[in-house]
């Protein structure tokens, strides 16, 4: 009888632990999704900056030409 009780209790504890781990996994997945969104935003921002660079370098070389 005592052994059966322990076995049942062990299974319940494991099930509870599994549920807890699953919740952690869901939280991590949510965090990952938000991080991915941030990454996409940063990539968009980087692409926007990259578009501006050629005009800046053109301007700089123009200034250098005037200086010389």
C-alpha cells in the first residue's frame, strides 16, 4: 500500500514538473519571438542606414575635393 502511494506521488510530482517545464518552454518561445521581432527591426534599421551611407561618402569626397 505504501509503495503504491509513493509511486502515485512520484508520478504526480513528475507530471507537475513536466507542466512547469512546458510553461518555461512557452515563456522562452515568447521571448524568442520578441527577440526575433527586435532583430527584424534592427535589420530594417541597418538597411535604412546602409542606404544613407553612399550619399554621405559622396558628400565627404566632395568636401575633400573642395578642401584640396
